[in-house]
């Protein structure tokens, strides 16, 4: 079995916030494609750390990114909302912190800086999509049960990579019209994209803790192993297509 190396990486965003990401990569001699993993609104928790290790086991160098500072995370929906809204208070905070994470990933010796992708879950889906919308050098952009609304729609020619949007049809937190809107946005910007509308899937469908969190917080979440696997399979095919062909 391939050894996975892990470490925490401290970096600083343009706004001065100290951020601490979790890095994982297979022990290899050649540079690898790099993925940033945007967290759910709960923050950089065990779920994101485990995701980074899982992608590393598939041959990718991954940085699970910190959007709140000092690797903050919470099990409280009230605190999660407060953390997320703090990022939204100033228009550039989200992009500044995401760009700092992407630059940090690209600078790691294990990473090929010409082969980058952004993958996000829930709030992290918005992070990945907003990076794409400003023309960040990404080969693949993927959002899982992500926030899709934006004040900065994609302009033609800016998004060079493939976009994957994975949405649960029963997601009460992301309206179906938001999915239709981003489809029109991507089509209008001449982007190569796929949108998966997953039957029986609610918000948080990729996270095994979603059922427990629903009980604790009342937030309309549910884990769906079938939808999780379907969407991850499509992502892995997309990563392979983009990175193995180069």
C-alpha cells in the first residue's frame, strides 16, 4: 500500500488572516496534480481531513483549506453560519483566502503547478466556483451540494477547466432554480460542464455525519451513499481525463 505523507501548512491571506491547511499526498518522486478541497460551512474538520487522505490515496496532492483561520471548525449550525457570514462580510475575503490556499498548494514540492483543481463541498463548493469565475488556473472545478448563487457570473473565456456541479434533487437549501441559473451561466460562458441532478439526495449527501447533524441541529441534511459514489465516480473520471492526457 502506498505511503501517504501528511502535514499542516500555515499560510497567510491578503487580509492578514492566519490560515492552517491540511496537506496529504502519496509518497512519490514525480510532481503530482494538486487539488484544493473547500470545506463545508462546518470548517476544516475530520471529514475534510479524511477526504484529503482519500484523494491522496488516488494519486493526488491535496490541501484541505482553512477558510476561517486557525483551522476553526464547529458542530454548531449557529457558529458555522457566523463563521461563514464573516467571510461574506467583505467582498474580497473569500477570493483572497481561496487564492492564498491555491498558491500555497502550487508551491508545494509534491505538486505540479500546471495541474491544479478545486473541489468543494457545501460552502466549499462556492469557494471552488468563485475561483473558477475569476479565471484561476484550474483544470477541474467541482461542487458537491454547493452554494451556486454568485454576484460575479462567469465571463466567456475565463474558465478554462471542466466544471462539475453535483446537486441533490431533494436539497432544500439550494433551490432548483439556482441549478438552472448556473447551467445558463456556464453555457453562456462557453464552459465545458456537467451537472448531476441526483435523485433522493439532500444537502450534505457526501458526508456520513449529515444524519447525525440533522438530528442535533435540525438542519435539513442527509447522507446518501449512492449519490456520493455516483458523483465521486464522475469526478474521478474527469480528473483522470484532464490530468492523464497532459
